[in-house]
C-alpha cells in the first residue's frame, strides 16, 4: 500500500508509524519536516529526511521542452536509456548464472536482451514497457522450472520485483509523470541503494503535467531484501498547470537495509501511481 499525501482535513494512513517516523526524523536532523513533504517508514528503520524547497511553478521549461530533453538523454546515455532501479535485476541474473546447476544461458541472455530493450524505450511508452516486463516475467517463470536452491531464490526475487513494478503501474496516470529522476550524493549519480546505505542523498526529478491543472506528488520508496517498503518520502507540488513541469529536489536519508528504490508520481486527484523512472 502507498500513503497518499492529502490535506490536513483528509489524510489517509498506511501501516507505517508516521508519527514515530516524524519524531525520529526531527531528532536526527534538528529540523522540522516541510509541510509539503510526507515521510512514512517502518519505526525500526531509523530513517531520516530533510525537506527540500518547493520551486515556483513559474520556473522551468514546458513539457514539450522536457520531452525533447528526454530524447536527447536517450542518445547521450544520461537518463533515457537507464532501467528503473526496481527492474535493474542484472546482479541477480549474474548470481543465477554462477549458482545454477542447469544450463539456463539462453533464458538469461533473453532476459538481459529484454532489459536492454526496456531501457531503450521512451519513459512515456507505458504500455510497451509493461509488455516487456510481462515478457521478462514469462522467461523467469520458465527458467525457474530448471532451477533449485540459491539460483531459484534469486529468480523468485526477480519475480517479486516485477510484481512490485506492476503494482506501481496499475492505475497509472495518463497525464502526470516523472522525468529525469535520480538520486545523487557527493560522488554524483547513485546507481544502487546498497552503495549509499546510511547516507544522505538528494532526489532530483521533474514532475511533468500533460493534462489539466492539478496537484501532484513525487514519491521515493526504498525496499529491503524481502521487498518490503522501508521508507517512503512524498514531495507534493501544487497547482501544476497544463504543459507545466516542476523541478523537485529533496534530501533523503537512505535506510541501512535498503536494497533498491523506486521513484514514481502520484496524481492527487485520484491517488493513482504514475510511471516509474
């Protein structure tokens, strides 16, 4: 389940202890959490977040200009050709290759090819990307018939991550999405949550509205090894106009047991999750 940021008079909750999380965050950061930022976490995670500023809706370029930038990123390799971290299961494929008793090289090669194809698709091509995820899942299911032990557990982990991806896409907004989302630290782009466990990072993203005026939320979720959400940080942006985009920046403390993360958008009108990046 996800927590949808709503007004003070209409707030939905999720199984995380939000009050405890805010108390922990305030103690560790020494600052109040911004009213436009919602943090929910497992009480035991010790997660911390510092609020970023909310840029003016009058700044930034148009949605068409952002789309042109995305197209340039695809050819330049900066953002367009990257897998969303939730689907970047190449480490698991490598472990299956090392641990498998049976020859599953053909299936592994096919999955890697599909992942490359996914990374090359436009982020707006939600239907075609979802179809590729289904194809990957089908190959994994077939491969598991020949696996056992640790190799099979790695394959099961891939299935679980694909299911989480599907859940985030179920009610995807047709007009609101995240562009160029990434985590950065002092060393630059963060490829893996495991590489920055226990450290502060910055979420940078552009929230793009290609529909009517609305409020939107950029949501960052960290998952542990068991695919359980450990920390969700939701940054709300108000009054997104048609063809508008909003630069979002948010400081986040990565949970100690984080395995991977997912960045998505919520349409606050209906709470639907938009495309993951």
